[in-house]
C-alpha cells in the first residue's frame, strides 16, 4: 500500500505503480526481438525429381575376398597369393565405378592378418572396403 505525501488527509493512494510492469514488458520485448529472427531461419531442402525416382538403381560390383584362419586368400572364390592379390586389387581400383571389396574372415582369423589385408587394399587404391558377416544360427 502506498501513502500519499502531498495529500492533506494522509489517506491511502489509489494509483497503481506501473514501473515494475513496464520493466517486465521491456525485458519480454527484448527477448522476443532477439529470438524471433532465430526461429525464422529456414533449411533449404532439394527434393528429388520424378525422373530421379524412376531410374533403376544399379547395384555396385562387389569383390569377395575370403580370408581363412591359416592365412589362405580367395579372390572371388579362387585361391590367390598375396603378391597376386595386390596386382588384382590395383586393376580393380582403376575401374569406374570402383567395386566394393567385401572381406570375409573366419571367426578364428587373427586381426593381424586382416590388418595386413586392409593395408594391401588401401595401398592398391581401393576406397570402398567392407566386411561381410553371416548371422548367428
């Protein structure tokens, strides 16, 4: 309650103090002025054309490289030596588009052997290297 100092009667003043209300409104106005431009930013999305949807997708060529636990290598189900493997991978790396190299290994194959094979593939220029696994039965 506020008391009037200039009134002779010294009674209660019936006016509302609007200063705190104005302060709160100004703070809210500033907050909305700052946040509104942030909400209007748009992300540009390019939707596919109908012609792009109708094209049949060709599955990329795949090379199967099987690695046995004893170190034997099979390039597309054909036995191959490490020296020959590097030459064949260099030839395949030059193809356009480059085929996917799928490495299939036994459960007991050591990581050192797989690391060597991946190193050979990388130095040969293969960029797409993956691992093929069989689901548990």
